[in-house]
């Protein structure tokens, strides 16, 4: 136990770089993002591509993650009713973790 007590902990280094492009129309918006990541914990880089499109309170999201060992695809949609937001998402990846789902109800306070 004394060896662990004298060891100084160190956090891993992580670098991220993101580029985002937004397209806005009269009732529609679309945001496209590309992200690159390098981490001491991963063996190589990680790339992310995502899009979020909104139209009259409806939001549709798609995203992907690609690395040396992992491919992941995510999708979902959401509704916005004034101060209430309801979101649903699903994810599929090559990690064999099943098919996770997410449901979120948010209330945005003034």
C-alpha cells in the first residue's frame, strides 16, 4: 500500500479540434460538425461527424464515430414545445453493447 501512497497521479492528455458549419433558412437550421480527437488512452485518432437539423420545433440528429477499433452510429429526434423539450436517441456500435436507447424530457426555465 505504501507504493501507491507515494505515487503521484497523472491525468491523460486529450486534444480535440472541431469545425462546424451552420445553414439557416426561414424555418429551418442545419448544423454540420466534424471533430478530430487524439488521446493518450486511445491507440490513434478518433473522428466524429454529426448533423443536427431543425424545422418548426422538430429536431433530427445523426452522428458517427470512427476510430481504429470502434465504429459507432447514432440517431435521434426531438420536439420542442415552448419551454418543454422531448428527445429520443438510439446508438449502434461495434463494441457489442447492445442497442442503447435514450429518452429525455427537459424543462427550460427562464
